[in-house]
């Protein structure tokens, strides 16, 4: 699978030329590299940074670099990228302890804490998880086994210490579970699969010491199979669910899938934002109660968006259901994409759906500096996570099973299986036309399954109306070279409301086109965004307008489809914060202009931009949910 162009191709190119070099520069400047190299000195300098998991920012970056270097063995990655990869891998080989332990925070001879003494907050197994994922990527993509040898040595130590008959413990931050399953797939060593099962099964059994936050934060108040709903720290929760899904894929444990299916359905129905973001509480980066989805206080951490896609993809692999891919797509183009600036060098840690005119709190709870995205964080988990996920988007575009090709996401691409090779041409998500041309085919019937998003209506194939079955349109035939099919998915502008229990957005309208959620920024209308109202008819009348591709690098909206629409100035209401309501009258009723006999308010032109592009200009007010008539 190879992405060859289009929006996802542009994103991957930006990752290669801008985000990766910026991330490498920041990792050096922040001390992540020095934290390793100092362990080779006789008198090591103090550890730099606040957190014991800063090695994972190196591992996530290495994982992304493995994809970039491996994508073009002839020299696609620049010399600094290759040099950084070799430098860090070489250091990891040298600083790893004889027994396999590896963590630059806890290996510090002058450190206050020793290995394994703080499993709740030490993140040592979380570190191992990201090390394994980088190592497997390097082996598969580059044929470079150096990092895999380091990871196996550390994983073997974990099996000895925490395996069957060992210490019954878990990590305060799930992640290692899915990594251990992947290490089993790569090596065939069932000890790693068993260890992943033990970590999932031990959760909620009283094996973790809870400090600062309650057991729910750690998903440790109940056994995984008994959880009634996704809860606690959002990234921890979804990493755990992704690992449990991997475990189900390898073991077929139906009790696991029953829990996964229930948890997913509850999350999708009651806890995901309109953008696909997950997590509504800043204080503990946590998932809130059902329908607790405030717009301006949406946390929706960028790492949680990546974790949600990881879980969605695994649930698709387990079931073949298109509904998981619909969520994957929603998150990809909205909750994930918004985390990165248009130039690829600044990041959102948390992702609100509304910004008020006087908002001052910085992303990632940083002090001072940029009001919107920023170049780095004291807890920089999101930037390198963006790097690795962007580098591997092609792995989540298509899959094959039972002599059928499932086209899961639409991107300008080339897909090859043993039975079929196709070229995909599309301008998705700006346009819903997708053409598949056969480059090679086996001389036998073969099925191509095209995902039809749940929002799609009036879909055609080669001009003829078609209907999807469970989200899939199946085209089965004996293909020959040169065959071509054209899938057309209309993309009208849609107005969305919200569930009546969702108090935060009651009486508001959300706007979407295709998989993209749109928002209104203050610079794109003459009146304050909080004083505008729209109706479903206003939204339906919005006109899509594609921006020309600009030469200027500061044109964040170049090539994007914007929506030109008309809103209305809201009538002037009482200035009281809580006006008294009485039968037949309210002090909140219109005062003066705007009363019943006043002229109909004039339309106010507005331009809505894709949510993932907001915040690339001036730090002004923004709304995803617009006030409704």
C-alpha cells in the first residue's frame, strides 16, 4: 500500500520535510537525546525534564523514521534523519543494562527512584511498549534488527519478572499490551502473548497503588471485562482497549470481544465529540460522563485521537464492520489532523471545539508563549505521536481477507495484493469521486469492497445508483488489466444537531461536508461569532468553494474547500447573566431593535473553514457549534 498524492500524500510529504526535522531538533534541544548519552559518562549530568517517560518521545520518533527510511531505501530520507536514527539506536544498545532494563530516568545512579519501585507513575512498561513498536517497525520496514534485539532483551526481562508465577502487577499507563502482541507476531514467541494477556487480566484486581487520582483514572477499579463504559484517562483507556483487541485477534477470547463491543458502542453513542475527539476533562485528561461534551472545555488530546484510530482499525480487522472505519475517518480528518499546524511545526495538545474571544489558557497547560499551537511541550507526547502515525497512514487504507480487497479509506494511492493491483485516483475528502483502475489481475473472480460512509446518500457506481450492505459496496468480477470503476459519493453540506441529553450543544448547529467538520473563525465574518445564528436551511444553502493552491507558504487554506454561507445577527437580548423567566414573558426577550414588528435581520456573510485548519491565522474566537435560530 502506497499513498501517492492527494491530501494524505501532502500530509506525509509535510511530515517528511517539516515535522520530522522539527521534532528531531526539539528532541535534541529538550534533552531527550542527552538523557541517554549522559549514561555513558562517568559522572552523569542530571536528568533533563519532569517525566520518567521522555524516552518514549525518542521511540515514537524512531518508529516514524523507520517508515520514512524504509519507504525509500535509495535515499528518500535526508542524511540528518538517517544519522539521528543510527545515533539513538547506537546509544540504546550501549546504555541498556545487562539484564535488559532500559530507562534513562531510572538508570540514573543519582536518581531519587529505582527501577520498578513506582509502577503507577513510572511508565517503565509504557516505555517498553513504544520501544517494541519502534523496533518492529525498523525490522519490518528497514530490515534493521538492532532495535529489535534491544526490545527483545527488555521484553524478556519483563516476562521473567511479571510473567506467570512472577510479580502480579500492571503499568499505570497501558500501552505495552498491544506492543507485546505485535512482538509475538514478529518473533513467534508466545511468552509475549501470554504476558499481554496477564497485563489485561490483572487490571482491576488491586495490583496497582493509586496516587493523585482514583482507580478509575487507571482503568483499575474493575476488571476490564466488567467495565460498563470507557472511563478515566482517555489515552490510557483507548490504548488498553486497542491492546485487548489485539489479544482477541490472536486468541479468539469471546469474553474479551463482548466487552470491547459494548465499550465501543457506548463510546461512539455517548462520549465522542462531533469531531471524533475523546476526553472532556482537563483536570485528569479524562473521559467524562455520558453526554458530558462541553465545546470550549473539550480536551480531546491529540494522542487520544491516535489511540482511538488504533482501536478502530483493530475492531475493523476483528469484524470487517465499516462502522469502525467511519469513526476512524472522522477522527483522522478532524480530531487528529487539527493537532498539527499547516506548516507542520506547531502542535495542539488538547483540541477544543470553541474558543472564546478572551481565552488565555495555553495548549498543554503551558505557561506563556503561543496562544494557539506551539512548537513543543514540557510533556511532548503528542508531537512524536503525530510523526509516527502520519508516516504509517498507508497501513490503514486497505486490507485483504477471504479473496476480497477492502478499501477502507479513500486516498490517491496504489494498492497491491497477490491477486490484484489497482491505482486509486481521488481528491477525497474535498471531492467524493474515487476511480479505481486495475493494473494487474489474477485470472479468476475477485471482490473489491468499497466502504460507503454512513453520511453518504445517492451514491453511484459508473453513473448507476447503488446501495451499500452494512457499509460496503461489493464489486466482484473477473478483472483484467485496464478495467476501471468510478465510485461517486455526493458531498452536500450537512447541518447536525445533538442528542437532547447533550446540554452543552443544545440549540446549536454543527456543519459538516463529507468527512470534514467545519467551524467559523472570527476573521471570516464581520460580527462576533457568538452573536450569529444559523438554521438548517442556511447550512443547506452553503456553497463549497475550493481555494486555489497558493505559492505563499503562509497560506494555510490553500487547496481547501471552504463553505460560503449566510448567517443572521442574533436579536439583542437582556444583558443579565441569569434573567428571570415568568409565564408569558421573559426579561430575556428582545429589547428594542429585533422585536416582533422590527424588520427581518439582514443576512451576514460567513466563511466556514475545515476544523482541522483552524488556528493557523490570528488567535481569535472560533465555534464549531453555531447558535441556531
